[in-house]
C-alpha cells in the first residue's frame, strides 16, 4: 500500500517541481523592462534577459521601452469662429521611467489618447477654421509641448504629435471651395489681362518701329536725292561754268531719245533750238497719223 502511494506521489511531485521551475523563469525582451512585485509591493526593476521569480509570491509587470504609437480617435471640435470640425491625430511617446508609468497613472495606454483629445480641443478652440488649416505645424508643436508637460509626471516623453485631418462640415467645405475657385478665376483673369496688355503694347511698339523705319527710309531717300542734285549742280558749275541752260538742254535730249524715238527735223533747223525746245519736234509716227487724219 505504501509503495503504491509512493508510486503515485513521486510523479505528481516531479510534475509539481517541473511546473514550479517553469513558472519561475521569465524572459525580458530587449525592447522592454519589468517591475517585480513581492506580495503586492514593489521589489525591484528587472533588465532585459533571464529573470527568476518566486511563483505565487512575486508578480512581474512588463513595460515597453521603445517608441509607441497611439491613435487619437476622431472628435468634433468647435473653432474660434464657432464652426465645427472633425479632427483626429497620432501621438508618439516613449516611457523613460517605468515605475512612474505604472504607479503614477492607472493606465497610461488609455490616459494619453484621452489627454490628447482634451488638449486638441483647447488648442483649436483658440483658432478659426482657416487658421487651423493654415497652421497645422503650429498645432502639432503646441500639442506636443502641452502633452509632454502633463505626461512628464508619468515618466513618459511625448516624441511628436501629428494632426491628420481637419474636416469642416459639408456646407462650410463647399463655401471654402467656392472661395478658392473664385480666387483662382480672378488670378486667371488678371493673368489674361496682363498678357493681352503686354501683347498690345508689343504690337504698338512694333508699329512705332515700322513707322520710324519708313520715316527714316523717306528721309534717307530725300537726303540721297538732295545729295544727287547737289552733285549735279556742283558738276554743272565746275564743267559748264554756270551755263545751266546748256545742261537743261542735254537732260531734255536724254529724255527724248531714251526710247530710240525718231524725230523729223526740217532742213536748216538749228539743232540747238531742237534740244532747247522739243515742242516743235514731232515723231515720225505721230506726223503720219496727223496727215492721215487731215486727208480723211
């Protein structure tokens, strides 16, 4: 009977020892630390690695030490100009004192998002909707500073805060879109007017340049003609010694003979008289035509 009892107890005892050993061994990862409590009181801080504890006597609370991301749920805030806006954000934080994070706040995991929502409402309540959209970085910085001040007593550092969305009501959004559209149309109209004015100004300057060119050409032609006349007069004075009538006769003779026109000159006519006055000289063809008309 005793042997049978021993046969039963030994395996049970061995199993109990094995379970005790398993429950005594804890593994602390490199990205966390642990608080060891004995009989409900803080006993020590455990670093990453192998940790041996007393089952049922000591309790282990693991706390992450890496950067943690938490989403701030969407909420409706009222801006300074009494408009509603739906906003949400993301908070990144890191625990630098695990004792404060565990013992100074009931649950830091839910406390930080709740505190972020309250702070976000306070910050945006001091701005109009337009200012909020134009100063997102300023809002992020203000949220980070205020949250960091509050969470410092919890042993938590706020790394950064990122405001994700600021959505106004549909009617306000439509009005804002209309304003932006009107502003863009105004800018386009101004650009078109400027381009038209520039083109008209260019055409005007081009016309002025053309007119100036034509006037200059006329001036140059007149100057050239004046120079030619001056040269002719100088030549006449030099070679004909003031005999302007003789020069005029030669010019008339040149014009009369330019097309090889034949003239009938009566016998005994003074050639110089013909050159000085061509009124009495009649071409052959014209003379024959006149005779035919008289005979008819």
